[in-house]
């Protein structure tokens, strides 16, 4: 039957009409697809009812199957599984769904399942699964760790994976892939026995625009073995970008400094719009911005709030509520507000510092102007003057519609090991059955039988051991089912399900009681009692650290240390890098008519005077001698990760010609090699040093791949169950099981280097850390380019930010500031 | 492997081995610390699959040291066994049986929680707190108070000392070390499955770094 003739369709249509709405074509298309039991991907920007595409489709399907009593039927078991990456999204989506359900007079229940769900609520869900379950990937796996889980999914009709573009390209995406392979296989074996058409499950990804939408769909639907269809909302969405230009251009730019000085320029913007989101790249800087804003506009106190991942959850929820009701003028936030929920009152977005990629910039811009048809308005505020070039590049990217891809992850054995333990806890697994399922996912379709055997062996025998003196105990084989029977091991595993690995975090509490938030252990361990720091917008004095809790009191100190959280330093994307080179190309030849570039002319003039502004087909290398030693600066504009790898390779190539040692520093624009002796790079050898030949061997030879693998290994070891992070609140009991990732890495490196997880660490280094493909492409590009060698007599505007970044590591922020000022004044003499 | 290097403390001839042990010549004692035997086993029992060969290597190293120095006894300044008993303890017991002539004296460390009987069965002398022998005294964890109250030179362990060596151009390496201060010494952890704590050596101290089976005098 055609969709338009069905009762379900007409019920929904009528409900919409009563509300004065009519469906967008992409919504109808999705309903049609779900009606005919197809799967696919819905591509729509936020604020255009993407939720209603899949959700209403699921309702229509149910109404059509129960045309007479759809309003009466309750306890229908799980119908729609809604996977979402963010806890914060769940509540709002749930609320919107409940509203519709009640207006339609239906009896469906909406349940939320994530880390915040209470045990009582879970028990209730266990007894009576709601029709709709909104769940995070982690909680979905926890569901699979429950005895009797197959029962839950028997009635399931539709799976929606919201914000799939966010999950794809991360290990959480792999978790979704694995869970889907299990659920789909359960359904298929069921439909073989019942052979009912209604058992055909519909799987839909909901995604914002990314460069590889077709692949995104393929990845999700891989276990279904279906192509599916992509449904695109063809909605005109205009994005207006304005740059905030400083009155005076700093010729020696450095990150973090300029931004704050521009605070007075954004106060009028905040006053003008209903609500403004101020996106800051790091939690540390967001704390500073919050303080500075209060300083600059004291009358806005109470109407400005702070929102980031380390802030107490209740406070965050309060901020989100206040955003909905337009009670706030401005929220200073980090990526914590990147996703999902529509805050309708948000009229303006300000991005401070480079967003590092076009997609993220557009996503943040999209947080404003939620009414269909309304433009998204975003201001770009540079944290150092060179970033204005990025603003110009971003505008160009939007004009040309160039958006990054998200590369799906491949062969994540750490996630697989975790998943298999999860299944081993609940029902146990049959290796042949699960092998087929795992192979059906995109992530593991290239997995060999040998690798699978190694995975199973690792679980059952624990790798290399001294046979008779070994107590290894994890997964046992009982009647050909792989099971975990030890309750302690099972409990520990449950607590560790997940793929987001954070640094050791400590709770921060007032000594008089009251929770403030969490903070990285390494930061707080550097403070002495009595010193002050800033968290959640408050100045706090450290009293003592006791049992994994930081006890503080309110501080009256004028100066306090702002923690710099280490997470989430994103590299510049390849697309943005390319556009950036083109912008410099344009700027190097004088006036362009582009305001961001023209305002930078004094900086470019100084750069040309001392060195050169490279054209798009040129690679600039600067060699400078200072009292620190001999510096070699290279500017490929390929993002910090590629630069880190290239620095390692270059230093290894140079040191093979002559014994010499280096240290590295890098930012998104270029990198630095520093040595205590002259660096032998000149026009006789420079093309050879940047040759793509023998790249693979050189990567392996460069010492850094071990260092990088060590860093990657930390996450892998935690996800793969090699590091026990302790029980919450009772870490002492498990002290004898504690170890650091670097220790485990050292031991594996020496005693079992071929271990699956070690190999994965190196592969991740190649694929993600070094972005090997991108590195190779860069070297091929350089081969076609002209390499410009300059020998400036002092630091140039281009290399200055790299130099500053490398100093940052060893100095506190105030001392750093003093030193940089001194350097700036010396250079400008 | 580099030969042991000579070092004198309180007029006593010591030999520092790159195998993370000290040989006290006049008493013919081998001094070691923080062996953390059974740690791999403890992890593996809990389902954490660290390679057990680390432990086999530690045992072999101890065996080689005994072969080389032919000591009359071994003094362990604490953290001999990592945790509760496991099968790796049995492997040690087997080894112990084959070397029953050597006296083993253990100054208990915070990790040494095995039942008293186990030590007795394996012929290990237990000492709580402090063990004195001639000009020396041995304890697990050194504190300044301890040196105040003691004339003798103290050998200790516990912290798994290491130093960070920075080269020019901001390079750095972390390496385990022997640490000899005016009135006390800290030994490196013998066990390979152990971490490092970076110490700030006092100006008077002598520091010997262990790097790739070599001993290098740092200061």
C-alpha cells in the first residue's frame, strides 16, 4: 500500500495540520522508506525536524500495524531504539517525543538509558521495556551485558542512530556497529523461525553533512547487507560569517593572548542578541573567558553562564534549561554544546579561535537561527592575528561547500575484546556465530581468521604464559560457549564498558560540602595547599587532597591558576589547510579586498621583509639561530599531527646523514626542529629530505612512532581491559592491580611486541596520529612545489607562534606572558 | 652486559650491577629491592593479560646474579612479593629449593603481605622495620627522621627511583637509578613490571643510571 493511503500517514498528517505544520519532503521520504521496511541515512541540518523524520516514521509503522487499537495498546515492548551520542540530547528528544505521543492519544512510553539513569529506573525498564528507548552506545553495550538481552530486542522495529557523523570515525561508532550486528542477527534468526514480514528491521542513520555521506551509510548498514538509501533535506541554509577584527594588528602573534583583549568587542554583540553561545576550544580558556566577560560587563552577571565537560552535571543541566527558556544572555561553552539539542533562543554564535575544520564551524554556526529559513550567524574571534587568515579560508570553504569526511575506524581490536567480554558476561557467545556477525561489520570485515583466533586466545589464555605457574582467569569455554563466570571480573568489566578514556580525574568538593566539578589529577598534583585555581567559574583554594577528592574552599585571591585541560586538541583538517595555503597565496601579493587579509598587511609586510609569504605552490623553510640553539621552521599548513610526524621523519633523515639530535615543536601551520648544532639543510639536499620515497621505512625508523604508539596504547589498553582504573570511591582495595599505561606498554614492547593490541597501537599511529595518507599526499605535493629556504636574522611572524607554543609546556601562564612580552619587544626593536 | 662497577660506602666495598643489584663484598651479600614477584600473576588472575615472561626474566636475572657473585645471602629491602599468594609464588618456591644454601633476609615492605608460614616454609628471615648489619642498616622506606636516629648508613627501596635526563634542545629520558646520598641509599626496583618515580637528587648525592644494561655515573 502506498504510504499516503495508509491510516498511519493520515493520522500523522492530520496531527501536523492541526498544529499548522506540513511535513518537509525529506520527512515524507523517510516515512515512506520506513513504511516499506527500508533502511538508510537521513541527512538534514539541525533545526529542521530530523528527529521527526525517523520518529514519526516509526509511529506510522506502528499505527498501520494496529490501525484499530493503536491508541489503546500499551506495553508493546521495545519498538524504537534511538541511539544518541550525548546524554544531554536524550532528555530533550524524549520530551519532544512524549509530547507527540500524548497529543496522538497513544500509550507509548519513552525511556532514557544512559550513565545517569537510576538503578530503580533500570529495574522498571527491565520489567517493562518502554516502546522507545533513547540510549548511548555505552549503555547499549551495558544492555548486552544483561542476562536475557535477546528478549529485549525481539519486538524492535526501527533503530535510529542520531548524530551518526559524530559517532562515525570514533570507537563509539564501532560500538554501535558491533551492537547492531548482534541485534540484527538476533532479528534475522528470529524471522527465520516466525517468517513474519514485520520482523524486517529498519535502520536509519541521522547525520549532518559530511564529505563521505555515502560511506557513512554503508558503514552503519553493513551488518544488514543492504545498500539502503540516502535521504537529503534540500533546504537552503545560509550561514553568515563575520570576523571580529582587532584595532591593531600584532606583528608577533601568539595563541591565547589576543582573544581576551577583544572581549570589549563582543559585549555589544551579546547585548544585541537574545542569546549568544560563545564557543571556546579548551575548557581552560572557557574559564578565563567567563571571568573576563564578567569583568567587561558586570551588569550581565547572572545572565552569563559557563558550560563545559568538567562542570558538575546539575549545573550543566540548569544551564541547558535556562538556554531553552531564554533566561541567559550568553553561555561560554566548549564542544560540550556542539551537538544536537536545539536551543531556539540562540540567535548568535561566536567562535573563539580556530575551529580546526569546516564541518565543526558550520555545526557551531548551526546552533543559531534554528527557525527554518532563518540564517545562521557566526562571529569569528581570532586568538592570534594569523587566525584571521583562517576566517577567510572558512568563508571560502562555505562558499565552495567543502566539508571534511569522517573516516570510519578499522579493526579496533580493543573494542572487539571489550564487546566479546560483554557478551561473555550475559549469555555467553558461540564463536562461530559471533565471528560471522563481527565480520559483517564495516570495522571488522577485513579481519582474518588468524586475527580472530588471536582475539579468542587472548581472552581465554591471556597470551604468553608459563603454563603450569599461570593463574590467568577471564573467559572460559563451557559447552562451546565463551563465558565469564567470575563475578568480580564481570563486575569490573561492567564498570569499564565504554571507549571514552579520560585522564585520571578527581572530584572537587568544598570542605564544607558541595560538589564543584572534576579536575585532572596531573594538574592538581602540581599545586600546593593554599594555592588557588579556577574551576566552574569560581576561584578556589586548595585545602587538601584526600581519597581521590580535592577539598577546596572559596578563595579571595586576586590571581588564580586556570587549569589547562589537555584533551581534545584537534588538528587542522586537510581541507582547511589547503584553503589556508590559498589564502596566504592571495595575501602575499598585496591587497585582496578581503577584510581579514587586508587588515593583516602589516604582518605580511614584516614577514616578507624578514623572510617570505609562501605562495600556494611553495614550501617555506626558515632557519634561524637564537640563544636557544639552531631552529629550522617548516610551514606545510597540514595540521599539527602531520607536522609532528613530519618533524620526526625529517629529523631521522637528517640524523642519518650526520649525528645530530633535535627536539620538536609544532602547531597547525608548521613545525620546528631545534638543535644545539647547525642543521644541515640546504638547497643541495632539501628535496631529498622531503621526498615521499621510503616514507614507510622512515616512519618506522623514526623513534617517535614508539612514543606515539605509547600514547595511543593508553586508550587501547583501557578499552581492551588491560588497565584497571579502580572502583569508584574505593580505589584503595584495588591498589595492587594498578599500573600505568606506559608500564604496560613497556612490558608488551619487550615481551610480546606482536600482541594484537600493540599492533593496533602502531596502526592507529599510522592512520590517525600521523595521518599517513595525508602525510604521503603532502610529500607528493611538496615534490611538485618550490621549496624556499630563508635565513631570517630574527624570528618571523610565522614562526613566532610555534616558538611560543613550545615554551608553554614548561612555564606557568604568568611567567610565560612576561617572557613573551619581552621577546616581542626585543624583536620589534 | 657491562661488568659491575666499584663503589665504596662507609669503607665497605660495593659492586653495583646493571642487573639492578648491589653486591656487598666483605659480607658477600647481594642487596636487592622491590622485586614485586608475582605481580604479573596477580594481574593475570584478575583477567588482565600482561605477559608472564616478565616474571620469568626477573627470576632468571636473580639466578644469574647468584651465579655470578656466589653470595652467601640475599638482603631484600622490601616489596619482595607483590600481593597475595598465587602460582608464581610456587615457581619461586621451586627456585628457592634449588638454592637452599643461600640465606634470604627480607625487610618487610608495604607489599609483603604473605602469611608468615609461607616465608618460614621458604626459609626466608623476616624483619619488621629495620635490619642492622655492621656499618649498615636496611629498611624499606627511608625517611629523614630515620637518619636522625641512626648513625649507620641506610639502604632502602620503596620509591623505585629514576631520574630524568634532559639534553639540549629539550630532549629527555627517564631512567631507573641507584641513589647514594650522604647517609642513605635508594635502590632501583628489581622487578621489570614496575614503574618509576622521578627524584630530584641532592647536590651531594651520587647517582648511577641504568641504561640498556649499562651503568652510568651521573653525578
